[in-house]
C-alpha cells in the first residue's frame, strides 16, 4: 500500500452507467463552477505575482517565498471577498458542406460573454505538444448569468488551418493550444478568449499537492490503470512501486493513481466512459480546492502554477478575479459536440452536420 495511495475500503461497485447518464449532475455543477474559479484564481495569481516580482527586482528588493505566499494569500482573499463591476479520409460532400456552413456563418459579435477553453493533453514530456484528449469550452454569459460547459470530442471532424482534415485533437499536437483555438473558431464559429492546459506530469503534481483524491475503481479499471502507472513511472525515471491499485475499491489516490484512472479507455464504453472518469477526478479535486481558505489556496497555487500553460494576461485577470464569486453563482448547462443525432462516424472521425451544429452552438453560446 502506498503512502500516497491510501486504500479506504475494498468492495465492488456497479457499472459507471450509460455515457449520457448524469446521476451526479448537481455535484458536477458545483464542481465545474469551482473549476472555473480555481483556474482563474491560479492564472491570476501567476500574473499578479509576476508583476510584483518584476517590480521588486527593479527596486532591488528581495521577494522571499514567505513574502510571495503572503502576497498570494492577500490577492486571493481580496478576490474572494470583493464585489464585481459590469464590465485521414473524408466522405464525399463533407468538405463542401463545411465550406457552405463557413460561407453562411461567422462568429457573432458579443458583449458580456467570456469563453475559456480547458485542454487536457496526453503529453508525457516536453518533446511535443501532445494530443488534446480533453477539450471543454466554458462560456460565461453575464447577460443570462449562465455558464455553458461544452465538450468537444477528441475524434471530432476538423479542417485544421494549413494542415487539412484530421481529428480535432491533432490540432494541439501540431501547433499547441493556439492552433486548437484557431481550429475550433474556424470550424465551429465560436470565439475563444483564452485557454488553459495541463499535461500528465502537471496532473500528477496537482493531485499530490492536494494530498490525493478519493476515487472508486473496478477490477478492470485497476488492472488497466496499473499498466499506465508503469508506463508513466518509466517515462519519469521513477519506480512505480507503491503506486499500484490492488483490486476494486475506494482509494485516496495519489497523483499517479488518479492520473492513470482518468486515462483508462479500453473498458466499458471507450472514450465516453473515460470522460466520466475524468469528471470523477475533477469533482474530487474541486471538492478540496473550493474548501480551502485564502492561505491554503495560495500555497496550492504556488505549487501548481508552474504546471499550467495559459495565455491569460495580467490585465485580463485584474478584471476577472473580482468577478469570480459572482460567476460561482451562475447556473451550469452542459452539452457536447457532436450533438446526438447530428453526426456519424467515418474512418474513426466523428462527422457532424456542420450547418446545424454551428447553429446550435451559436444558439447556446450567443443566445441567438
């Protein structure tokens, strides 16, 4: 038994359910509200802290770790208690249909809407960008006080600018998050303001910084996760001993265990159930994060910030952070692209009805 991966109880659990079932809907709404807040706070702290460090260097002032923590805590406390101000083959006809939808539709002008793309990549090291195995658009609509959470499936059709038709997750592998953003905007006609991404190593570090998270595993999930643990440990030059699951049950999972569990794909209903596992882990992460006080959140942020990749600048964060408590009260609505009944699979690519998909997306994001 691992020090990090503490076993809670040994019992079998029922199947995770059909891919579209959502028995934990209310918990997920709270979790995703917390996810949005946590990511903005973390990115904002980074931008603000960087500015303070630069100012300190200009004045030849040493900013010690203790002083940095006090600064972070103060900024978090201020943000959480302040108000806010309004402020690859393709079937015949598919490319033609996409071009026709492109001619008919442009990204709408909008006010009061902020779109953040959350990206989980399968990169094991820094030698490449990694495929984007998790792509979620969080669209915050201040006009309707709603957050729309829209998942884009990794195997979704995409005509990647400059590279042609491939699966959507290839865009990140080719050109990182900037190209993924461009691809979604060009193909699906929704504007994206900023992105935040995390890879395997970052997820392991994040879970360990939290002291582990509670997850339930079946025998088949445990067996497959153990293989992934061996693989990740080898790539990191570490021993997998002490990180393995040893059967079905509920665990306080360490970084290796939770990351491996969220990667399990070849049991149950393939990528649909893997999405469920990722949401299970995310829910547990956010349960811990949302209960932190300002100083605890500051310590956590300083540990995880080096593992986040994002393009949110300090000026944007200064506008967003004071509004986080308000965003946290918004209702969550969830959807997925491709939409049910509006796609088919061809050569492992999910082929959507482009015109109707774009119409529904814009109706959701821009209320039109």
